[in-house]
C-alpha cells in the first residue's frame, strides 16, 4: 500500500480519535472517549507500519 498511504491513514485515525476523546470528555461519554482512544492507537500503529514499509521498501 505504501508508506505515504499508511502514514496518511494513521494521521487521520489519530486526529479522529483525538476528536472523539475530546467530545467524550465534554459530554461525559466514557464509551465515546474509549472509542477515540482505540482509534488513536490504531492510527499510531498505521503510522508505524508506514514508516516500516518505507524503511523496507514496501516488502512487508
């Protein structure tokens, strides 16, 4: 898929996760906050995957 694509997907998921966490805090919605935390972690993993793909030439 490529380093750039994974990094963009990762950054997007991190941003959406942070927004969900903020909204969850404002509305006292623990479920939404937890969903945001998980989405942020998913984004971090995607970003790392993109970095690894870039370092290995997309051979993973």
